[in-house]
C-alpha cells in the first residue's frame, strides 16, 4: 500500500492518469516540469564552476537541491490530502501522474514529422525533428529524420510513460514526480560536453539507476508485442546482441528491442554538437522510412495498453486472493 492506497487503487489511478494525459495533453501554460526546467537552468548557471571533483560535487549538490525538496513537497501534499479524505488523496496522486506523463506529447511531436515526410516536405520535417532531438537535422535525409523520430519515440516511450508508470507503482504520485525530475536533469545536464561532463555526471548516473529496471521491462514489452514469433525472436536477439554496444545502458535495450520488433534499422551515424558520432546500428531489416514513425507510435501505445491491462489484471488477482484467503 502507498499512502493508504491499495494496489487496486494504484492500478485504477494509472488508467486515470493516462486518460487525463490523452484527453488534456501537456498544460500550455504553467506546466510544473517547465518551471522545474527553469530552476535547473538557474542552478546550473550558479553552481557549475570549478574543476574536476569540485565540479562533480557541485553537480551532486545541484541535483539534491532540485529533486529532494520538490519530492518532499509532493509527499507532503499527498499526506495532507489523505488527512482530509481518501478520494482527495487519490485525486492528488492521479494529478501528479498526469503532470508527469508525456504520451500525448509524443504523438503531437512525432506524427507531424511522419505527415511532413509523406508530403515530401523535407524542410518542415527537418524543422519539426530539430525540436525533439539534439542532433543536427539541417541536411538530414528522410531515412535520417525517420531514425531520429523513431528513436525518440521508443526511448521516450520508456522515459515519459513506462518508467513513470513504474515509479508511480513504487511510490505513487511522489514517486512519479521524483523520477521525472531526475530524468529531466539527465536530459538537461547529462551531456559529455566540456561544460557538463563533470557537473552532469551525477544526474546521468542517477537516471541510469532509476531507469535500469523500467527500461528492461519496456524492452521486454516490445518483444512481447512484436507481430509473430519470428519478430519476437528478432526483437529479443537485437536486444541481447546490440544493446551492450550502445553508449546508454538503458536506451540501448529499449531502442534495440523496439527496432527489432518493428523490423527496421535504427541507430547509425549522426551529428551531435558539430561532431559526427558513429553509433551502432540497431534492429534488423530495411532502413526505417517515414511510415515507420507511425508504426513506432503504435508500438508505444500498445505497450501502454499492455501495462495498464497487466496492472488491472494483477490488481484483480490480488483482490480475489484476498477474498479467498479471508
């Protein structure tokens, strides 16, 4: 139980949070994660100084100042709501999950890229893709743009949906808030540039730790949802063979499994911060093209449904066992 909630309640609130996200999408103004991002920018500007270990220690301090007070505030809000009523506490949990989820946002940012590619509008597709990835898209081809979008969908399906749901199961609304803040700091500070290599090291390693189990559950989900036994075997083999070659210990399993499930090639060379990076190829089959962005989106939505159904089924099983044991 989490703050007075049974697993059955948590499972129902997971569904409620996802439905709220699909219905309402991200708040256009006053989004808490946007405010958190501004806080992170301010902390980095003030504390990212010095050299070597001193810069690393300042990064640890900045992470603690950003994440711990906000997580404590979320827990306090849940506690205060629980002192009033069960239903108010449940509503607070659901609202926190809604704020942390980004399923509809993934659709809104990626499907327009697929549409632009279908219209052979490369300039628009390049512009839209540049808004969601840090790689250079100024001269990217259709295949390169598709790779960027599909990789973003598969990886952020884990970060913005499945890992968030995982930490909601573990810690309710405050658990989801804690994870999303830690994940946001990794996205902002976890670059291997001269400025952020030391300062952002703690943020990157902590996100790796928080994401370790959810990423593998996501990769397994992509295997389960691959269409047919041969595709499931391919997704599994891509995960096991290719993920260890990837730079990120969590993005590797998710994207390799997802690419294998879709039967396309992702990964490969890309330009980051003016430097060409020779990344390993992920998946198997033909290079991904524009239509595969929609296929990646469908895989993410089907995985979301799988997680929600599994949560509700487990909750029902636990309730039945409790009745039988009584």
